C-alpha cells in the first residue's frame, strides 16, 4: 500500500468513526419505553400488596393559576376544566416556594422548605442547591412500605433527578435518563410523559399504585407549538431567548418590552393548550384503567410564571401570586365537586394521600390554616443575619392568613397586601393598622420551624448546562 492510499484509508476510517460515534452514543441510551419496562420490573407489581386506592399526583410544572380554566375566563385548558368540573377546585392554593425543588419536596413531605431541607439559591449561581434531608419521612416511602407500587415519572430532570432525594420511596423513578425533546428543549414533551404514565398504569398488578407525574411543557424554553396559537400569525419569526430579554431588562433598567412580553405569553398559552391535550388524554383514560371515584387524583402545579409583573419574568425570583398561586384540583373520596376557598398549599397534599390510603400522617407534617412560602436560601432562620445577606442576597418569606399576605425580605423590608381588594399585589398596605401584626405573625411562625439539613447537590458540567438552558443559571 503506498503512503497516499494509507493516509486516505486512515482518513476514511476516522471519518466513519466521527459519523458513527454520536449514533453509537444514542444507541447506548435505552429508549424511554425500555427504561420504563426495566424500571417496572423492579416494582413488585405481581405480589399482592395493600387494599387501597390508587393515588395519582400530576404536577404541571410552571403553570400559573390564572391561565388555567376554570380559573381563567377564557377556556384555554378546556379538557382540564371538564375534568375539574367533577373535582374539588381550590381557589386559594399556593406553592410553598416559586421553584421546582422545594415545592415538590413539600408535596412529598408535608413540611415547609426550611424543615425538609430541599432548597437553595436558585438565582445567583444555580449551583447552591440542597437535597431533601434524609431524616425527613416521605409519603412514597410510607406508601411503598404499606404495599403500594410507587412510580415517579418526572420531565423536570434538572431539579427532580434522583440525587435530590425526591426519588426516595419510589420503586421506579424516571427523570434524569429520559430523552430530551431536542438539543434546544432539554426535557421530554408531554406526549411522551402521558404515554409513559399510561404504560405504567396499564401494567397488570396485584396492588394499588402511587403514580407521580411531572410535565415540563409550560417551562421555557418552549417547544414550537405554532399550531396551538389562537392566531398562528402571532407565532414570532425570531424569538430571542426569554432570559436574554430579562437580562437586558435588568442591565438597562428598561422594563420588559410589552411586545416581547406579549409574544412570550402567547407562546406560553400555546404550550398550555398543548399540555391540556396531553394531560386531558391521561385524565380521560383513567376510568378505562380502573381508576374511579374510589381513587385519589390530584392535579396541581409546583409554581407559576411571571411575565413582567413586579418587574420580573420566569419564576424563582419572588413570592408574588403570579409565582406562587397554583391550580389545584382533587377528585376522590371526601373531595366533593365544587369550589373551595380554604387556604391550602403543597404541605396539604401528603396528608390527603395518607388519609385516602388509611395510613397515619407523617411525623412533623404541617397542620395549620395559614400559608407560608419561602425563597431563596432558607437554611437560616434569621432574615437579618448579615452573613446570610452577604452570601445569598435576598431571602423572602411570605405569609398568608385569610385574605391578607405579607412578604418579608432579608433586606429588612416587608410588603403587605389585602388580596380581597388587591389580588394583583400592587398596593402596599403597610400603613393599615392590621399590617404590623401580620408581619409580626410571619416572623413568629417562621421562628417555629425546625431546620432540616439536606445534603448539597453537586452539578456536573452537563447538569449546569442543562440548568442554564432552563434559565436557572445565568
Ligand atoms: Zn418547576
């Protein structure tokens, strides 16, 4: 072989290797279906378990309450509204935080973020997150020990991967390894989440199931859903990443361009219409799968999304209602259909699940009629702690009692709102006679919380890139 031919051969082999390498990598990752099949093989489905209801908890990540029917005037989510017409619809449900990790941990533990330990600073670096304290009991653990099959399917792999501790108690947990929609959209789309959920529920079994499902479609970056626009002509030819718009807004001090904000809201609404189709497909299939009025089905969101109100966009930045008011629909024994104006939050969910299962409550679960919410880094009790302020910037704590809400900041400021007359939280009511006692009660209530210690979550370069693409890291 002469030298020229040898070089050519080497180049051809190298070229083939380059072409084949990515395919080889993809081939090594099992498909989502194969992963589910493998995960279900670890669930003791065939063994007789408890006698009790199936429990389905569906979390629509980043879905703000006022864009969902029946809360919204326009029927943007008609399938959800139809299902909710037979559900208890909570009008005053709030998240315990405005980002994914602490909210989900409260849904699983019945405790506030300070107590369960799964929280952190989601704004400054995106890397200072802590997982669920191993000391804190979780509902999936109790259910699995009592004979339930426990399966979790989470599209939000950024903050729901097993390392956060949220997979504890689940026989099967699919999150990190699910295939993203695309390079630009790093999460699986609703259609596949619904397919996986239906496949899990369809598996023949001799015991009730606790199924947790998380959908990410309403979280930016959005998948191109131009066919779901009210007017497809509104689909923008060029879309600057939302975070870039936000960064520019902050850098220049110029408020978010209303045209940009409207454009993103249209994109958001389109994803909600798509999500309604997919969640509707899951909800409508439940009766055929034997899940009926004797079983418990909960649909909620982990937090909302801001579009320029109070000067912010996205979530995880404040505790105003566009960020923490959430939809909450429940069908099951004890949940009569109709509207319910009681103050409920994510810490109520595990209690409802355990009541439905006939199991005792978890130790340390919250049992009161006020709402607390926390942001950001909440491992310290004292908002005025100078170390806390220097290291983590601003910590916010919100307290809602009846129709009044206080938000206290580690900067020493507090804002107070009367939600009955000012649901948009635009008129600070600090001067009202009832305001100082409300702020005082906020501080007293937070002082009562026990501090939970979650382990620090480490992020690989790939994890960081993933979080960056979701807007958590700037
Ligand atoms: Zn979330």
